[in-house]
C-alpha cells in the first residue's frame, strides 16, 4: 500500500478530500471532539442495534452474537473511521463479515438495510444533516465488499492496515 491511500477507499490519486461546510477537519473534530463524538456515537449505536435487531429482514444474522460486545466494537470502529486518534483493535469490515457473505448470503441488499438504519439512528440523535451526509459517504465506501462480484478486492482492509501502520509510525516519531 502506498502513502496515497485513505482508510476506506484504498489507493487514491492524490488528495481527494472534500472541504467540509463546517470548516474542515475530521468528522470527530466537526462533531466537537472525542468527548462530544462519544455523546453522539454511543446513543446512535444503541438506536442502530435496536432497529437492526427488530428488523426481520436482517436480524437472523445477529442470532447468537454478543450484541453488547458488538456495540462496543461498533463505537470503537466508527470513532476510528470518523477520525479519532484512538487505535481500532477489531477486524476490518471484509474480515468481520466474510463468513456471512460466503456462507449465509449477506449481500448488498442487507448492506442497504443496515445503511438505512444507520442513517435513521444519526437522525434520531440529531446529528446535523451535513455531518450525517459525511458519515453516510464514509459508510457507503464499504458497500462493494457486500456486492456479488466474481472477484472482490478488500481495499478497505488494505487501507485499514496502512492507516494502522501510519499511526504506529507517527507514535514512534513522537517518542
């Protein structure tokens, strides 16, 4: 992976970031910093999983899953991809969903349902529309993992590994 990568898009051809209507910075910074972001992420994840587990179109995928652990990992993951400096210790999206995609038929239909529940959960916690849009754009970059294609490349997983390596290098440089 080269240095021209983003955590969700994989290799890029230069800086493709878009200026924010709020003046830039990561989504975490635009929300008001890590503490303010947790005040949004934790309740939105609670709402999200309440909606998911009540939805008969997808709740079977969560049978036998420790949802409290999953909620904690989801908050950690969202904070990380939204720009938190904290390290993400979980699996990348492709790895976390691989068995369900290969063996249980999880696909883009299910992803779209999940995306709609994510969208609604952000509305319910009163996140401003422009930040909801940014959050959805981040989420939608992982949709190709769920699309049925002959050959899928996990650019998200590769990018996540690259971001982890960059953060480790930054930590070394600071020390």
